[in-house]
C-alpha cells in the first residue's frame, strides 16, 4: 500500500495489479467451499465446476444444491458432457460409514 500515491497493489497468483484507492470498492474477498458445506446457506454468486475429471461428484442432487445456493448469479464452469452426466445420475453414492453398527453398540 502506498498512501502517498493513494494506491494498493494486490497479488493475484503472481500477477500484481495496482488499484487506486477510489477503485477499492471493486475488490471483494471471495471464498471457495464445498457444495456439502454450503447446504442451508445462500450466496450472491456461485461458480460451480462441472468437469468429467470429478466423475464421482457428478450427481444431480449436488448440481441442484449448488445452483440453489445462489441469490443472483450462477456460473457453471465445465463441459456440457459433464453436466449431462450429472443430470442423468440421480443415484446417490453408497456410503460405508458403518453407522448402523455404531448405533447398536
């Protein structure tokens, strides 16, 4: 931060960008969380990666949950193929938590 020049430099993954103090209202912190952790919350904007590399996560219920977290804007980043796979997949993954056994003990 350079108070004399009224300028702030922000490092975006190695790329340095200078902002005048009058432009600082354009800079907003952003965070990434999982769809699971977002349940029950809302956000102004949601960016949802939909990639075939994450095949196990391509589930209709996860896409629905991700999309419905957004108040104003949703961006699906990925491929049409991955989205089609997710939409067709309405079978939740089996979880092997052994919860039943634990509750019986």
